[in-house]
């Protein structure tokens, strides 16, 4: 015992100085682990968990927390798993639990974890039957099975397989996966005709019996989703049944692909040749290669009885378990110091009712969900409580090993190589995959179906008896000996041609639906009496609410057929009809306008447009209207007037040609009594329609009175009723769907015409709601209509109707209106106005301007001034070439003009006038004092 105070002080000082350097005891973080140690996944995960704990703290020795893994074996029993979880929570006070292994076990344990607020982190439960959406404290650190359906559907769609049969385990693991698979297949146009569910306890004989049923059906594409034990029995039985041969397609899901080595240990290596599989993509790095070497050694040490093949294949579950442990360790470190801080509950009499609540569970769950780091399998990140998988590998099994043939990503689809920076679009083509070896060592892509050896035939309802006159559409008869229904006609040929285009065999038989109206037949398809209805059935909104129709195989309209009437010689004023009233008025107005412009341009310089007003009026209008027959003889002096006349003659030529064409059509084309539905309705005459067709309802909705509608039951009645006419008990028009009218008019093209059409849904085949056949046959019908097949069938049953003019081929008898020629009138009007303005500018030149001012100044009223200007404009333009030539001719002749008592036209004064007059810009310089002056050559002053 030290009694020296100085020595004691030095010792205490030393302790306080070096005490912080002594490492503190790490906080223990209890982590429960529930596995099934006798299964492949349990053994794989256990090895990975131990390696992960050692590697994490070897890389982070200074962390203040340490995971303490408490392992429990559930022995693949749900009750045991739940009991072990309850024990870990209540007795061991764990902060979180890894596991349990199966999805059904995880569902029970997740419920316990939610009650106790203890995070349950799954490292093997892939089924979507348990989800963080319903169990908030459940975290899936592995891929959800629903994530892979996109890759499987892309494979199916890329090879064009239209039907797929899923074979799955009859449990939560298998059943929860199928709805996602079916939806994904529907998105690529594939259907699931039937499903094969196998009990988890199924024997080889049970599986063989189910495979026999599948072999007798037509589909040859199978997707297998089952655990290793059941899948091994299935694949072995399929190989023994010869279903691993050429023509078959087998696709296995990611669980089986990840455990391929475990499957092949129980069957011969070549039994799976040609199988396709998908599995999550993990980047191949040096870190994962080094981990694989250590993991294989440790796995063989932990499980010495396991085969070498299983020990050398690094499964997805090994990587997921490893990364999950690292995520838990990182979350525990961020959470900090924790203790056994459960709040106990003493409100019940059972251990479950007294389950405590963890005080750190919510904070720990938040840390787990936010954890993100570069893990062994790539970037570890949880999205909505589930591991985010960015890509899947596509594998082809051959010779006991799996060859990578491509990848699938939600962003780029199927690709040969991964390129995260690519700007390419989503690819659904198999060109993005490498070569595939199919079952039977075939390199030919299987078509996915064969002609079935058994199976139910589709009952196709065909209506009868057929309306007389329309047997070319559909005809049905029953063999009196065999009682077998035989159907023929255009509709039947189209249906059978479409069936032949399907990528699978369709077995069917025709069943006569006698004396059944089409609407009743639709109801029978909807209630399952028939599997489909094949008829000349119009697609309507009401019918579509009960069944699914294919796309129309024949376009249809509700049309009106009317008889032709000869109205060519019964109208005395028919010559006025080619042009509408507004066009007649516009033409007359432009005739007058153009004549006035020509007179203005020619009056001052052309003798033919001068003289008495009546003479000028007659000359102008005779000239302009003579352009109608191009017989205008007047000589044009002004270049402006010549230009105006040239443009006008061009307009007259167009008008004349159009009038002739329209008038000719009116004299040669027979006229129709009614031209549209509105005129027919207003006429109040009888209208015929096909008895039992939806046309009656359409006409009533359009406003036709029921009393004017007459049902007709044959094509011959169509002809007879039209011939009789409405006044004689017949009809004024037939309203029916265009295909029926076309068949009726085939032999009566010259007597009846189709004048108006209203679009309808067309003719289609009816199937029950949700039937995949409606979509498949729609594509097949589209293939037929895009080629020559449909035209061949129409010619076969309806003949060549090229000689029957359609509504579009008939010449229209409508009058021509002003809108058709307003461009021409605009051109000629603009030209005339422009030439007039140019002429006016020349008239108002600099020399005449002062004369106009003087003349206007002498007048006080506006009317007087305008009259003075008109008088000035009415005088001759003696500077014009015509008058200059006349003056030169008069001067050269030199005749004695003194004896002439009248004043010549070109003298600028009036007889007996004492005042000087001015004509234009001509001012006489000398008064006529003697005959000699009159003989002299007159020159105007310019």
C-alpha cells in the first residue's frame, strides 16, 4: 500500500494521460439469423453471413459496434420459424432479424417484427406475397420475383411466341408470382391459355401426369417457377417424357438459374440443354473473384457433403446475404450505442400478447432504408424497402454450364452488351441476343406451338337462316347424315384465312345458331353458350359492352340507295343551272366593268369609241360581249386596253370551258330524286331497311318517323320496292350497310346509285370479354387486308364491280359558284384598275394640269367642276397616233376644203363661236381667216 502522496499523484497523472488510449469495449448489436440449414439457400447464406461479419470488422476495426449473430434453424417449418423469431425478440432482445428463408415464413415473422418494431431483413424471400407495403418493418435485401417478369416477357416477345404456359409451385412462392408474369406477357401480346400448378409434395408420377396433359395441348413454351427440389423432379420428368426435345421452349426464373449447380446435381447434365434462364446481373470485379475463391473454400469446409459443382458456383443468394450483413453493420454503427431497451407489455396472458416494443427499432429501420454503398453485387440501394436490381442476365444452358447470351434492363430492353451511357432506345428484338442452342441441340427458333392431339374445340356460333339474296356473305347448312354444320361465304373465308395466319393452331367447329337475332347471339357469346360468333355482324357501342370484337374485316357505312330519274329535257331553264346565281351576277358585273374600262382607255384616241352616246354605248357592249365567242373586231389603239382585253379573254375562256363542261354533265347525267338523308327525312316518303339490322335504330335516332320505315327481307325486295316508289306502296330509298347495297347493285348499276354514307364500326368477329383471340385475330385480319388476299375474296364472292361507278365516280351536277372563280375575277379586276390608274396619270400630266385648274376655277359647284373635267376628258387626244396619222394624210392630200360648210371634227372650236375653246392640251394659235389657212397642215402646240 502506497503511503507517499507524491508517488500516488504521479500514478494518477499517468493513468489519466494514457486512459484514452486504452480501447473501449465495443457495443454489442444483436442480430438474429433464421435459416433452414438443410436447404441449399440456407447453407449458402450461412457461409456468406460469417464471411461478411469477419470481412467487415477486419476492414473497420475501430468501429464502436459489433454484430453478434444469433443463428437459429427453422427446419423449413413455418411454426418453428415464428417461434424462433418470438424467442429472439422476447428473450434474446435482438435489434433486428435476418431471414427467415421462405416467403411464407417471412410473412409470419414480418408480422411479429411489425408488432415489436424490430426490423426483419430478408436475404432469401423473393416472393411478392410479402411486401414492405403491408409490413412496414419488413425489408427485402434481395430481388423481388416480380422484377424479372419484364426480362421473361421481353424474351417471349422477341421470339414471337404468342402463348405461354407457366408451371409453378402451388404455394405463396409460386402463386404470387403468376399475376405479374401474366400481366407482363399481355403487354408484349402473349397470352396464357392455361396454367400448370404443382403441389410442393408432388411425386414424379404426379408431375408426369401433368406433363402428359401439357404434351397433348398445342403450346410448347413453358416458364418454370418453383423451388429447387420440385424443379429438379419436373425437369427430370420432362426429359424422360421427351419434352426436352426440338420444338419445345423452357424458361426458368432467377431462383433456379442462380442455383443451377444444385439442380444439375440431381439430374444428368444434358437434361437441361437448351433451357433459357434469367438472373440478376452482378459486375465481375476483382473483389468478387477474390470473394468467390474464399467463399468456395469456406463453403466446402462448412458443408463437406456438398458436391463440387454446387461449391464452385457463386449464387445470387451468397452475394445478397453478404451485402445485407454489411448494410446491417453500417446501420448499427450509425445508430450508435444501443441497449436492451424493450418496453414490456403485461396486458395479456400469452407470450405473443406480452410482446414488447423496441425503442430503437424505428431509428434502426430508418438507417437501414437509407443505407447506400458499393457492395459486392454492385451499388447497394433500397427502393421502397426492396433491393434495387438494375439489370438481368439472359443465360442459355448447354453441357452443364450456362452461357451468357445477353442482358435485359428496364431502360434498354434486350442488348448483347451492357452500355449504361448509351442513348439507344428500348429494344425488344432478338437481334440484341447472342446465338441460342435450343432443346434437341437445334439452332432453329421454335415456333412455340404444334397441332394439338386433343383438347376442346371452340364452338363458333354462325347465325341462320341467311337473308335471301345475301348468301354471298354467309351461308349455313347442316348435313342430314352427320348432323355436321357446314358454313360458307365471304365471312367464313375471311375467318378461316385469319385463323391460318395465327402463330398457333386453333381447333374450332361451327354451330348453327338458328333463328337467333344478332343481338341475341351477342348475349349468347357473353354468357358462354358460344366461344365466338362469326357473322356479318356490325360493331356497335352497345354490342361492344358485352363482347370483344376483332378489328373490322370489312369497312362499312350506313348508305342510301336511290333510283335514277331522267330529268334531262324537262326544264326549260336548265341552261342557267351550270352557274350559280352569284356567279352569273359576278360575271355580268365584270362584263360591264371591263367594257367601261376599255371605253375609258380608248375613248380619247380611238374613233370607233367616239360619236353619239348611243353609238358609244352599243360599240362598247357589243365589243365586250363579243369576247364570249372571241368575235371582237374593234381595233385597240391603247396598249393598256389591249392588255386589259388579253386578261379578260383568258378569264372568259376559263368561264366558257367550265360552263360547257357543267352543262354537258347536266344534259347527260341522270338525276337522283333525293341527295342526302336530310332531304329524304323532309320528304316524308317511305324508307326501306333490312329487317333485323341495326339500321332502324340509326334512322330513328336521325329523326325519321317510325311510320315511314319499311322492313325488307331480301335483296330482290330492295329492287322491287324501289321500282314501285313510295306513292305506290314501295320506298323512295333503301338505307342499309354499304356491303349489302353493293351486293344488291351488282346487277343494277344503271338504275340505282348510292348517294350518301354514314360511317359505322364495320363488320367484326365477336369473342367473350377478355379473350386473347380477339387481339390475335385482329392482327391476322390486318395481315390479310394489307395483302391481296382480301381483294381476292371480295372478287370471289361479289364479282368484279369495276364497271359499277361508286358515289365518288359519279359526275356531280351541282352548279359552279363564285368561290371557284374569285381568283380569276381578282386578277382581271386588278389588271383593269391598274391600267385605268396608269392612263389617268398620263392624262393628268404636267402640261394639262394648269388647263384643268383654269377650267375648274370658272365653275363654282362641284357638279359643274366634275362636268367640266368630263368634257375635257371627252375631247379627242390629237396627240394620239391615230389622229396624227389622220392629219398627216389630210395635209398630204391638199384638197380644197374651203367649200365645206361644216367644221371638221379636229378643229378646236365650234361653228359660230366667238370664243376660243381648248381640247386637251391643244390651243389653236390662229383663227381660220381664209381657205389658205385651212389648207395648211395643222400642228398642235405641245
